[in-house]
């Protein structure tokens, strides 16, 4: 098998038939032997009926149904673990990625790369809550990981399958796979891809996702691997507290230098010191908790998803 396309599906009933049609169309003339793995991530609408229908019409469509909603990364991991293609290409189920880019990504892999990351040069998402945080996060991730890409968050990427075998995905980690792969010697490149407005339905994410991404990045940096909850519980409060400390610190400095207020025994100074200290404590605590959580999960060999049913897998 040349290619496995992996698509996480969470309440995308109107998109499923179009997605299937567009992918089939895009690959019809390529002569590629491919499978389309659609992972139902606990949808509560009629997505699963649509997936079953597609699978009954087209043996190349394979369906993995998860027992509940585990999140995009876990759904992708379920697809990756069941993929048999030489190359694996994940994409979104809402047609924001363009199936016509698939052959182009494959061509880059055939040039000798192990990972080709999509770059949504002309991204069709709102600026303030999606693109702006991404710009900041991308700069940060680029510095932290030393793998310089423009767009880590783009789902559309191509991997040689061996690369995925060595990475365990947790949390919001799908975006860090290129960085992790690079660390073990994979050749990573990026390529501009098309991006469209979501065809039907609504986005599943809000601004809190950016926070998760940043915290996951810290975990990646320290552990080179992942989990979710403790760092997010403590780390989120750590970031808030640290931020509050910076604010009161700014006010303190302003009062001291511009208003000549005495800072001797000034409660604001004490508050600032307290907030900054607590912020750091919370974040470090979260990281430590993360470490033990990860050890716990790994020791149990507990998967991050649970499969209820598979269709068209032989
Ligand atoms: N998704 C999923 N599980 C979730 C949330 C999202 O499988 O819990 C899927 C969703 O169906 C879509 C992809 O992940 O195929 C990207 O989600 P979405 O379009 O909502 O994210 P955005 O494009 O707004 O970042
Ligand atoms: Mg989308």
C-alpha cells in the first residue's frame, strides 16, 4: 500500500460524503494504492452512519469508531496505529485542507524527506482568536524545538510510516511530531498548502486550546514526550498567576519611578513577589506531576483511545 489518509471525524455529518468524494477524485488519476481511514471520535450526530455508508460503497474506506470523544490527537493516533501505507497523511474532516495537495506532499516525500509539513500560507481562520495565537505559538515552538516551520498546527502533513511508529501521541501533541521526528534523525521539510473555510458545521476548538498547546510544548521540551492533565491543571494557573505578577510588577515599577511612591513595605511589592513566586511554583509542580502521570500511563501501556468497532480492515 502506497498511502494511508487519516481523518479524525467529530460531528462532521455534512462533510463526510463531500470529503470522501473529493479525496477519491483527487487520487483517481494518480494510480496510487491507498486507504482512507476515517476515525469517528465519538460523534453525537449522524457522522457514523455516513462513515458506514462510505465504507460499504468503497473498500478503500476503513472506519475506526472510538468509544467516546477522545480529542483530535487521540483520534489521529488511532488512525496512525491502524495505517498500513508506506506514507501516512492526516487531514481535517471539514475540507479546510485540500485533497489536491496530497499528491504534492507525496512528491516531496519521494524526494527523500521523512516528514513534509503543510504550511497554510493563506489561512482562512479568524485573526484574533486563531491566527494571532498561532503566530505567537509558532515562533515560540520554533525557538523551543529548534525545528523551524511556519505552521506547526496544520493537520495536513505527510509522514513515512516508520517515523510515526516511534512517537506516542498525547494531549494536543500531533503538531509536535515533526520536531520529535527531527530529534531522532528524520529529514523534515515544509510545503505551502491550500486552506479553505470550513465547509459545514462548526469548529470544535476555542481559545483554551492555545493554552493547552503552550503547556504541551513545555512538556515536550522537558520530557520529549507527552500526557495531558496535571501540567494543564497547575500550569494554567501558573501562567495566570505569573501574568498577574508581571502586571502588578509593572504597576509597582511605574509607581516607584514615575510617581516616586515609596516601595518600602508597600503591599504591592509583596503581592508581586508572591504572584511571581507562586506562578513559577505552579508550573514546576505541574511538570513534576506530568512526569509521574506519564510514568504511570507508560507503565500500564494504557492507550490514549479505546476502539469500539472497525470496518473494512482485513
Ligand atoms: N476533531 C476530532 N475530535 C475532537 C475535535 C475535533 O476528531 O474532539 C476533528 C474534527 O472533526 C476535524 C478536525 O479534528 O476533522 C479539526 O477540527 P476543527 O475543524 O474543529 O478544528 P479547527 O480547524 O477549527 O482548528
Ligand atoms: Mg477545521
